[in-house]
């Protein structure tokens, strides 16, 4: 008699898990959150970059401990990424000629699309890249690294995950 009672109980557990996919607070960890910043080098103002990327995840969700594929469900990109937000922090590297050296100059957020892609445009004022003193052309420190950190903040289906940090170069302007 117990063998027959286990089948309806298993179906009940599976039905609860299917409903939980949309209601749980992040049950799937993304495989990868990618980030790409363009352009890689800016020679003069305006200092405008576009950070874009994708969120990759396994589209098949099986509850923990499940080996039977009948209890698994598929998740679309729209279900996984809709309403998702991303955090972007822009940090200027160390440079003795910069007043804002080694600081975060911009923090912003963006939205993930229903196709699990994103694009965030960032404009940083020229004043953040103005040197505190004059420099000789070609002098070390004339160029500075700018670091972009992207983090997917998660949705009701996907957990939060950070992308790999991206670096670009920018040329300083004289005072």
C-alpha cells in the first residue's frame, strides 16, 4: 500500500516545485554573467562607455534530489530575467597625477531584458580625468586604468552573480 501512496505524494511535491519556480527568491544560480566594455581605449573627452553582456542559466530546473526528468521543468529567458537589475561601479585606478585616483566615480543600475541581455551607458565628467599638474607627453601616468564591476542582482528565479571585472584605458587631460 505504501508504494501506491508514494506516487501521488511525488506528484504533489513536483506540483509545488513547479509553482515555486516563479515564487521562490532565486532558486537557480546563473552559469555566467558576461560583461564587455567598449571602447577599450579613450584618447580624449567625452568619456563615455557602454557596458553590455548576457546572463546565461540552465533552462531546465530539477528540484534537489530529483533524478526523474518527469519532475523537472523548463524555464524561459523571460521568466528568468524579467525585472532583473544589474549594478555597475566604475572605479578609477591609482595615479599620482589624478585628484580622484583610486576612487569609485560612478555607481549606477540597469535592467536586464526579457532575452537576458543588458546594456548600460556610462558618462564620466572630464573633471574626473583632469590631472592635478602638467605632465610631459609620454610620461608614466598619462594613461589611467578604469575598472568596471558588474553584478546581476537576481530575480525571483535567478540568484545574484557578479561578472568578471573589465578594464579599459583613458588618457588624462591637462589642467
